[in-house]
C-alpha cells in the first residue's frame, strides 16, 4: 500500500542528508515500526509520507500514486486515507478549542456531515478511544497527557483512514499511561484493519505493536525484517546496541556500552561505534541487501556470507 | 548522610491548599544508590527541590531534612549556597534548559570550581578538562569553547553531569536525567552514573517514572504516589516480589521484549491529582484489590527487614 523508492531528503545543500536512499514497503493493514535515535531520519520519513515534506529524490507512493505530485482535491482525498498522531499531546491540540471542535474538525473540513450527525460521530469516536461523551464539551487543559493523546487519536480516526503515521505517540507519557495507549492502538488496529507506521526510539514499545521493524541510523535504513527475526536474531551491530540499551533486562550495567561518537561521513556511518569495524568499513558504505527471508541488512559483516 | 523525616510540603492556602508531600521519610547512606519512582504529580520533583531548598517562597514545608547532620530547613541562605554544588547537587531532566545558552562549556563546568574551590584561569581550565574526561566526553579540550546549542542531547547531559560533580558533591540528585534522551544515550548515561558513584563514593538519588530503568542502576527503590511513600525496599524485590499493588502494576505494565505481542497489563485510571485527593489510600481509586479498609490511610509498615509497604491487604496477610 505504501512504498518508498530510493527516497532521500536533504534540507540544504551544505548539510548532511536527513534521509538517504531509503526503500521500504508497508502492506495494507500492516504495522511497521521504525526505530532509531533522534536525527536518524525516522520523523522525516513520516513527514514525507504525510505530504508535509517533499523528497529531494526518490518517490513516496501510496497505492501506486506519487504522494508529492498530489494537489488540491487529490491531496485532500489522500489525507482521508492517511492521518497522523504526534508525540506531544500538549502541542498537538489547540488550547482554545473544545474537544468537540478538535475531533469534529476533519469532518467539517471534508464536509462529511451536518452539525447533528457530527456531534453523534464525535461522541462515537470519543467512546472508541475510551473517553466519556462528556469530554466533548471540555478543553484540552482539563485532561491529563494520556487523555489528550486519546483525543489526538480520536481526531486521527475521524475520517476513517486506512493508515496512521504515529510519531513517538507514547514517548511523552508516564509508563502506566503508555501501556493504556499501546493497548488502545492494538485494539483499534484489529477492529479497523488499520496500517501503522509507528516511529519510536524504544524497541520494546515497537515490539508490542508491529509486525515488521526497520532500524534507521544516520538517515539510512540499516536493518529490516519480521519482528521476531530482528529481535531474536539481530544482525546489524546497531540493532544489537539498541537491544542492549533496553532497561528491564538487568544487563544494562554489564554491557560495556558504546562510545557515542557521531556518524562517520565516509564509509559506514556507524563504524566509529561499531565493535566489529573492519578495514572496508572506513572506505565503503555498505548497501542494504537481503540476508534471510524478509530480512535486509546494510553491513559488510554479512556480505561475504550472502 | 541524608535523612528526610516526615516531610510535608503544601502550596497555596485555605480551600486552594494542595498537599504535595504528606509525611515522606527517606534516608540515604553515603555511597548508596537509591531510586525514587513515581508518576507525574507524585511529588518526586518537589522532594528533590526541597532537599536543595529550591522550592518557591510560598511553599509551606514541615518536618526535617538533615544532610550530614546539618538541618537544611533552618540553614541560612548563605549556608545553603555553600552546600549546593559542594555537598548536594542535581541533574535535571532537560539539559537544554539546565545549561545557560550564553555560556561556554568551560564557564558552566568551571563556575562551581570558582565558587566553591576558588579556582581560576589555567588551573580551573585543567580541572574542567579533567571533569569532562571523567564523564567520558571525547575531545574534552575542543569542547571547552562550545556552546550548549552546538552539542547533542547526550553530550549536553554529560556536561550537566560534569558541572554537578565539579564541587565534589557527596549527594547527587538526578531528576529524570534520561527522559529526554534516546535509548542508547539513556543506557550510556545510566552506566556513567554508576561509574561516577563508584569512583567518587557519592550517594545518588535517581528519580524516574520508569521502574525498569531505575532498577538497572539502584539497589533500593522507593515508590512515591500522591505524596506518600507506598513501598520502600530492595530493588531486587521490586520486580520479583513487589508488595504494593501499585508497584506490582508498575512492574507489569512496562513493555519488555519478553512479552512482546501480548496485551499489556495496565494501571487503570489516571495518575492521582494532588489537588483532588480523597481521604484514605491514594491508590485506592485505581487499585484492582481495593477493599473497604482502604478508605482509611494505611501506615507504612516494615513487612520484612529493610522492606516497608503501605497497604492494608499486605498488613492483614502478615
């Protein structure tokens, strides 16, 4: 349903590209998790998918149509299919609008229903995200962070999209509230057959929601595969580093920890942090290539093997 | 070295009075790594700020806070200035707001050296370089003239850590120091705290809402909820045999790789709002095991040696 074909994004000629030659596909109804540190380009990919940014090269396709070429009515139609939920529910909701207006606005913009039908629909949406109907009459500041994120999800669902871009939707929430929102996203997905692009820096959160996982480093997709393969048989040294960094294993202090050097400009961007660095990594950047069923990795360690 | 006894902190007055801490007692030995876990609104930051006496003027504080035998609540402003940075210091959540954007790294890390140790010029610079190396910042000398905006989040937090330990503090309060950081950077910062504590022998109070993260670092964990300590015990028990239903829920609801793909257990409801607390156990409205007795506040009782819990059910079972 969604296909990125050799997509790059460079914000200015002088600076390093935010996204470099990323190709990936997300099938209808599939949940794809994109993990990586801040600055790895995962948010930029989400924004290109939402037609908020235009790729510098390559194509972003939705059902075979190039997203950046959509204009006017076609773009509006596209937005009915693809909606977004962002990290900070304090900034994503207008403080001056009542919840009824916030959640109902997409319906008004798309002229989908009249005033009374809209009120009914808003109540229905609020119920589906676990909020009482009375919430409609209140303002965002009267809700906690978790409830605000539910409001943002209700708004994203208003147009009955097929696909949601979820950019760190639980990172700003308390752990006890995170689990509620993660469960809600799971339930909504199975009820509505939604596809997700779930962006997060936390592999464990992604593991709860996603069928496939892509790992980004320095603008590149460095590993991709089915959840079980990526988590149980990680290939790229960066993926292993991310797994070691997860709290809860009790091993955090046992692992020596990487030197957090910035990405290298020449050769493999990860090489300064990589415990397995070889000579070839200093001169040649590895390209992502298949290594196992549905698994791809960009690392010289796996090139001889394949 | 730190003894907090029956600390009560409230803001406002009359009907608008909000009690944020309701009789918190906590002690830390020197060199001890202690975790303080709580959700937003639990009072964990207010507790940290009370220890540093940085609460706003209108806060009503009762109880006692002693640091190395000295009463902080009666200490003069001049004495507090001498203590902050030299005996107790703090790392905050957001290194971007903790660091002054107009000062170079050398100035920020050097300030406590001048204030507490009288170091200047060349000597101070060398000491700053030594501190930056101590927090494992590569290329310490090149960093001296850098401004905070030129640094990554992880580097900024390390600079903040270098400034916090510059005065030789014996107690470091780290308030959600990794919440703004990525997974790898977060893990790395926790490793750094561990090493600093071991090398310098300072005590660390590590504050976070993430129980699993806290348990990676500390030996003892205190669970705070709506200004009450609900549980205080060995970190190893907090995951394996948590006693309070709230700790049990916190231990269960964090996503871990082992239980991937399953439905997550949740803590129902929303975190307690200190402005709207009912009498009785503060966790009762969200507690899966709530009983009639919970309409009265249970006492914090030592259930096992070195392990206290505030819950009627756990008392009855004893």
